[in-house]
C-alpha cells in the first residue's frame, strides 16, 4: 500500500521538475537527431535507444507532443517549432485513421496541445487555428464512428474488432470532447447527425459498467477497483460475454497500466463535464453522469493506492504469477531490479496525474488522492526512475510495454525487463510535471481542453 506523504506540497517538487525539464531537453534532442520517419514511430528503448515496434502507430503523438510540453514548461521556442513542424508534416494520417482507438493519444497530444497553447496566449499561431480545429473535429468524428451499438448505449471498439472494449480507450474520449466543444457532429447515412458528446457518455458508461469492478458480487473475482483490460461482447445481440486481457497476465488480474488509464481518463472527463453547459437530460441528467464517472474514478484510484508498493510504483500486473517470490512487496518500495517480475513506471506516471486530478476535483474531500499523486510523482522524478545518463534517450526508466509478448528488453545479467523507457511513459511524466508546475507557480489550471470557453466557436 502506498505510504502517502501528507506533508508534501506541489512546491516541494519544483526542484525535481526543473531538473527533469533539463534532462528532457537533451533526450528530445537525441531522439530528433536519430529518428528515421520511415522506421515508424518510436515506442520503447533498447539499450537506451528508442526503437519502433510494428503494431499500430499509437505513440507518434507522444513523440511530437512531448516537444510541445517542453515548450509549454520552459518557453524554449525551438521545441514549439519542432513539435509543430512534425505535427503538420506527419500527423495527418492519424487524423483519418479508421483502424484504431488511439485518437486521444495521437491527435490531442499534438493538434490539441497546439490549439490549447494558442488559446492560452502562449503562441502567435493564429494562422493555423482553423487547421488545428479541423483536425480535431475530424479526429473526434472518426473516433466516434468506430462504434459498437449495445441494447443501451455502446462503445468505441478497439483495434481487435467490434467485439472488443479496451480500458485504454477511456482516454480517447478527449477527441470526442474536443470535437463536441468545437460544435462538430459525426454525419452518418442520410445526413443523420450523431452527437460526439452522446457517444462520449455512452462509452464512459459502458467502460464503467464492464471494465471496472465495484465489489458488488459480479463474479468470483469482483474486487472493488479492479480493472479488466478488455471486455468481450457478442456483437449479434450486444450481450456482454467475459473479461479478457491483451497486455496483462489474465482476465482476472489487473494490468496496472490499464488501471492507470481508467484513473486518469475518468478524472479528466469529470473536469471536462464540470465546465460543460449541457444538461445531459438525455442521459439521465448531469448528476447521474457525474456520479457514474466519479464511482469509477474513486474505485480505481483506491485500488491503486491499496495494491501498489509503498513508494507508489506498481508491478506490471497485480496478479503477476511470480509476485509472491518478491516477498511482502506491498509493504516496501518497488524493486525494479528484482529477478521475478518487472515494475511499470509508465503506469505510475499516468496514475499520478489521475490521482492529482481526482483530488483537485474533489477539493477538501480529495486530499488523500492529491497527496498520493504527489507521492507517486515525487518517486518517479527521483532515482532510480529518472534517467540521468546522457546516452540514454528515455526520460523515466523501468517502463514495460507488452510482457506477455516478450517485447521488452531484458538487460544482460537481469532476468526481467528493467532500465528502459517508453514513449507514453515519458510523455505522461512530462504532462504530470507540467500540471504540478502550474499548480506550484499559481499558473492557469492545465486541462486538455484549455481555458474554458476559448476552444473555438461551434458549428451552426
């Protein structure tokens, strides 16, 4: 269980955050100097150098978005120019990618950040405003079109096919949120207008119902806050069939990065809904929608706190088969160099922001989540997680991608993966650091949708 530091304040992390940005600049420069576009998007490091892994190009937005976050935090304009140029040159195919559930990762991290920076007055990029808005409108509609209808509601299906609901996709709802804020609709046959907000709410409800457990007797493995990576449906009638997992150990254990996506996805959607003028009458009312999301956010965040080692960094799956060999792993700090099961710092980076945002959303009643988020971030901004070697292109070490497929590098002399980085882990530690930095500096509160009311005019 995480040993929460209740005395820690956002300002206490500033020295570590400043050091991180200094290291980050060198890492981004190193990646830019060696990356070959024809090789595909960089995914994870092998012996400290970023490599690609053909599956889907879901990490491209994190690559270019990281440069935009670097500019946001430091004001170094060359990172703005690099992030913007690469977005305009390489991201168009991601906007119209019909085959993935990753639009929130790729397009909000790039076009979304560019529009947000413009709306915050941090860039003078007004000539490109329409382009960014159009990209985000299209991205949201394309993502909303990837739809499996259920007897009530439905969900955005994963790249596995219409039967498959992934926990990860809760964070692609950002694409639909921005599309809705921009007043855009998905246009179906015979000019039927489909609300992106409606599909956002229905997907969030399906995920909350089937991906998150609440200890209410659903099955023999119903532990409150546990998350199933994948949920399988019979698409003939829309009935739920079973849990499954692609990157976790089993359908009945919790893959911790999937858990972290749930934590952050619901927390930021709660922030989005709070600023929305819509009354949600067609979904049972605003209170019902918010309570559905809050229930999932609380349960998953509580599970993370209770099932993670004391320093806040989880092992890759809470049911990993050799965890018992690590000893009383929940009563001590995680050991990334152990011989039995890898930790996943990328899950910690994502989860820290989920804890922080939920804590901020709840105010005084959310202090436990807020302090837990600071505790986790403080850990991964410190050794042995922060990457200080100049020859290593990664920013945070000990990230894991796909343990069942054996894709992660095992260094010589080790028995399990360690000491490597991932593009999503590095992006999310930057994002969490920027979030806390703004809190410490008294700056504008950082959200994916930017300043309220300034995302753009709605279509007629």
